C-alpha cells in the first residue's frame, strides 16, 4: 500500500465518520463543526486528485463562508438541543428502509464488480492533456467546453432555489418600517435651519 492510498483511506474514513456525526449529534453546533471537518478532509482528497484549485475553493467558500454562516445562524437561533424520543421513533421506519436500500446497493455493486483492494491502481492526473496549463485553466477548459450545459443547468437550478427561498421567507408584517424609494426621491433637498430652544423641541409638520 502506497502513501497515496493510505492518505486516501484516512481522509475517506474521517469524512464518513464526520458525516455520521453531522446527522447523529444532538447539539446543532457540534453538527456544523463536524461538517467543517468533513469539508477539510474532502479538500485533502481533491489535493490527492491533483485538483488543488477545487481544494482551495472548498476551504475558502464552503468552510470559510457557508459552514461559518451555518454556525452563526445556529448559534443565534434558540434551538433546542434535546431530541424527544417520540420524534426519533416516528421517523425510524423510514430511516431503516432507506439505510437498508443503501446497504443493498453497496452489496450488489461489490458483488458484481468483485472489488479487490490489492489490485487497486492510482489513476494518473486526469488533467494530463492540459499539462501546459495551470490547474485553474485546465478545469475551466473542461468545464466550459464539455460540461457547459450541465454547468448552466446547475446555475439555473440554484437561481430558482434562491428565488424560492426568498419568496417563502418574504412576509408582510405590520409595524415594520420599510424603505420607500419614491418618497425619498420626491422629497425636497432644501434644508431649513431652525433655532431650537432648550427643553422645548420642535413641531414636525
């Protein structure tokens, strides 16, 4: 077993354990921290695959922005850390069914492929045909040529999800002051200087 294989197994094991802790931890803050740990180990796997740009994007965007935002939101909200046993038992049959399906699929794949760890080979750099380009340019050359349709569809789906989340959370509430651009633009820019006497104030008309 080479160093690369050993490193891959270590990172993959930590990712699986972290993902399990994300959904099983009772404290939401601990779940977000385990999610950050999973992102960091996924970045390590990207480095092994010679995709340093994706590794840095995963750390900067997901760990530095998205996961930290999740952590702040969870800490700001008053979320109960205790889980009632009745809620767990309510969704237990569905969870067991989905888990059984996943395990059955994995067993079928392992039986049909006859996976042997001793015969595993490490793939060469998938960007070898762009060896003269940097990692960022090589990924862009593939992403915006062979997978441009998939990339644009993913952008449209994310845009629809963003609009849907805004529409669902946008509610009219009484007593909330809102900005009126038309009233602001229609106001006169003239400033009146008023001599205000002490303890008397002024009348607003």
